[in-house]
C-alpha cells in the first residue's frame, strides 16, 4: 500500500469516531424534542453513551488484535458499528437510542485501537509522530465537514437520516479496508490470548513510567475536547446565537487543528516530540488561563471567544499526536495491547472529564474555561512526573521495554 493511501485509510478509520459524534451535533435539539428529552443537558447522553461503549471495548480489541492480527478484529468491529448506526435510525425511544449508541461505540473501538497499532507496526519514534500528525491532519477533515453534513441532512430530512448517512459512510470505509489494508502484524509477534498473557501486557503498559504518565496527560487534555464537544451546540447556538452558521464555525476551529497537525509533521523531525508538545502544553495552559480570567469578569464577546478557543485548539494539535507517540514508543512489541489500554484510559477518563464539564454548562463560558485551565494544569504536572521534572529534553527516542509477554 502506498504511503499516502496508508495515511488516508488510517485517518478514515479513526474518523468514523469523529463522524459518529460531529455529524449529529446539529440534530441534538430535534432528537431531544422527538424523543421527549426535557433537559437540554440530557441530550448530551447521546454522545456520552457512545464514548462509554467505545471506552469499555477498547480493552478487548488490543489483546485480540495481538493474537489474531489487525484485519479480522477491525472488520468485525466496523460491522458492529454499521449495523448499530442503521438500527439507531429507527430507535423508538431515547433509551433505545442510547443503548444502540453504546453498541456503536463498542464497534468503533476496533478502529481506535487498530489504526494506532498498524501505524506502530510500521513506524516508531519521530517517524511515528510525523505519520500520526499527517493522519490527524486528514482525520480533521471529518470534524470540518461532518457538522455541515448533519445540518444539510436536517434541512431536507429528519434526524433519522443522519444515522443512515453515518452507516453508509462507515460501510464504504469498511469495504476500503477489507480490499486494501494488508495485515501489518508479523506472525512471529502474535501473542497467546490468555488471562496471564493479557495481565502481563496490561502490567507492562501500566508500569512503564513514560507510557503511563503521558497517557494520563493525554486523557486530561482530551477531557477538555470532549467537554467542548458535549456542549458545542449549546455554546454556539444557545449562547452566541449562531443558528445555521454553527457548523461553519465548528469547521473553522477543526481546520485550525488540521493546520497545526500539518505543521507538527513538518517540524517534529527537526525539533522532536518533546520540544513541540511541551511548549504547546504550556501555551494551552496560558491561553486557557486568559480565557478563564476574562470569563470570570463577565461575558466573553464572541470574537474574543473564537480567538482564544482557536489558539487553544491549535496547541492541541501539537499535543495529541506527540503525546500518543511518546506513550507508544517503548511498547512496540505489544502495540495492540498498549493501544487498547492507553485508548481505554484516554477515552473513559477523558469522556468522564468531558461529561463533567459538559453537564456543568450554565449558559456561560465559565465552566468550559475552568475545565480547560484545570486539565491543562493537571496535564503539565503529569508530564513533569513522566520526565522527572525536566521539560524540553529533546531526546530522540525512549528505550523500548523489552519485557516479553507470553
């Protein structure tokens, strides 16, 4: 498979997660009205249920993919995703919709684990960070276009059709992967699927300091992003009154993250993952602190809000791919298990943090600003623990953990 197609397919696999969330943001209000959901904040459960299923299933796909390879578990999970999305279009109640979204998340977990695993199978170190940045850049096309897709669907149809579009899009990606994605795991690297083997793999991930603390740092930062996604419709439409222009602004912010990821792919080979990500984390904290102070003094005008939020998300583009690459680097020999454990921690922990931030929405930007500033400060502490108090070390690689898992 050519490099460009590998990057595009890996990005598409990761993008089914963004599609499952972003395309339905314009429909949350109609879903709530159609299914008799009285509280605006409770509409966010459609997103929370998906992340819950995603997080819980992540732990299973890693060991399974280390035993059976990458292709079969991936295609199995995508099949679950597609079927659950089709079924959700005909959900008769809000409770049924939440259950189907939970199942859809279970299927989507295969893409989160295996997309990262196939990249780690082929690349390591700064090269992996470069590839992940390019994947993230392509992946960000979905948050750019998905809300607009949802808004267009809502103009000509009802919320049910959004799930049909979601299912058809995922089916196309499934066929692409089935036809073109090779098996990237070498047969000699396959691990037995046993309780002892899984336990040893999990222990290796959780006792490798660099992996553990960078995963926890990523988890807290992703919590801020999840918190904003949960309340994006309320902020843009309810607070700032953007109406049908909401998808356009959402796309512009996602575009900033895509540009950031592209720049990271060009700079990481020269400057290294640590210099870029540590500087971005400090910048993220400073921007969030300014946003928080302004919010506490009164309403933040929309132009100021957009500038501050765009700056924060630009920094996010340098944090995510580099932190993930640093966390994965020492664990290439158990890439599937490592990806599943790290993904579980980031998704469940980040989802819970995001749910707390989203549910605290009170008609102002204060809860969001508090959340962003708080997770940035906590993330910085975790990185300092990982690096033993020394930032910007600029080392090229982390020595791999050579512990065998049998």
